[in-house]
C-alpha cells in the first residue's frame, strides 16, 4: 500500500467512524444540551486533526455555543 492508498483508506475509515458516532448519538436519550456539549468536543477534535477553514470553523463553533445557551435556557425554564 502506497502513501496515497493509505491516506485514502484512512480518510474512509475516519469518515465511517464519524458516521457511526452520529448514528450512535441518535440512539442516546434525547438531551439536546448534552448532545450540543459533545459537539464542542468533536469540533475540537476535527480542528486538531484536519486542516479546516478557520472562518467556517469559528462560525460553526459559535453556532454550537449559541445553541447550547438556548437549550440550557429552555431546560432551566422547564425545571422551574
């Protein structure tokens, strides 16, 4: 296996892993706050591993942060 074949195999393997993570997340209890928090983790992993567009990453990260704040607010309102 040459470097290109290895890189392609690794790309397919990581893509399959990401898809499995998303499928796994769907079977977990529906807790949007928890899922959004986990998104931060995965975004940081993606940023550390891949050469990502900083502006796009920042936009996605900011949206995740805003959604987490919204879900946290909604969750606190339900528990009042």
